[in-house]
């Protein structure tokens, strides 16, 4: 048996607040979703003015990143597993509405383990990445030196 870290509401709120601050700086209304390691929503916030499609997209991005332990945009980059010649082509059709293969989803990796995911929807790909990475950086700052959080755009565990 082993001990595991759990992403909880306190950490999700820290991530949401940091994500919103960056979204506001970028002047882009985003929807941000944080899920646990099972892809279940812990926290979701749709900023004022954000698209009505944002919640579903952010949830799917967070679910995919957590469940498949990689940033969602890595699926469809040239040579990626979800491209036409990739080994997982069509994977997004296997779990309709829940599997996202485009920019904005990031696994939450702490001490080498995936403990959840964050999904961001509403801006350009570049904006969604900036907002998601800011949330991961905030989690690192919140947890301190005792834990190591991967806080970068391209994450694959």
C-alpha cells in the first residue's frame, strides 16, 4: 500500500484565483476547471463574459489531462497520437464530449504523480496556456519547497 497526495478544494481555489488574475491581465474571460485524479470536478468558475461553451470545454480539457497524464495540445501536434497517422487517432470519439485534444488542459503533477488536472477555455491557445501555467505555478508557491509541481506548458507523464 502507498500514500498518495490528494488535490482538494483549498488547492483548487488557489489555482482558480491565480488563473483568473492572469486572465484578467490578458483581458480574456476564461472558464477554469480543476478536477481530481479521477477527473471529477473539484472547482469550476466561468468568469463574467466568458463563452457559454466554456464550462463543458474546460471540464473536458481537465478530465483528459488528468486521465491521460498529458497536456491536451500534445495529442494533436505534428506526430501526436491523435493525428490522422497517430496510434490514437479518433480517441476523442471514444468518450464523446469528455475527451479534448486541443489546447488548454494540463495534468496537475506533484512529486512526479498526477493528482488532477486543470482545464482552461475562452482565449487563444497561447492565452489558455498562460492561464493554465499560472495556475500550476500558484500551486507550487502554495505548496512550497516540500513538493515539486510541474509548471510548464508541455507535460507528459
